């Protein structure tokens, strides 16, 4: 999934992930002056917290660390 905050972590070799919820109103408020806390849906906040808590617990209890592989950075070619 592109365009997420997790990409900079993955590029540095740190495992990252992104989750998505209902995007039906995403374009109406996201990164706009209307993007305020009063638009947050309580059920979505609860679900997001639950998903992240379960994910963190499961990752913490894995028998091995998640793989860490740094993506190759393309070298700029000088003209």
C-alpha cells in the first residue's frame, strides 16, 4: 500500500505495516481543514486500537524477529 507513514520505516529496513478501515469519508476530511477530532468515529477508534493491540501482542510473541531487509536505494546518475 503506497502513500502511508510506514513506507519510510520499511525503506530503512524496519518492518512496517498499514491497516485500512472504511474509506467512505476519507476524501471528505483527510488532510483538510475539516480533519478534526470531532469527525472521528468512536467505533473505528476502538476497532483500530484492538487491531493494533492484538498485532503488537502477536508480533512480540513470535519465535523470531521479523525480517529486516533494507531496500536498495537507487543511485542518482549524473548526466
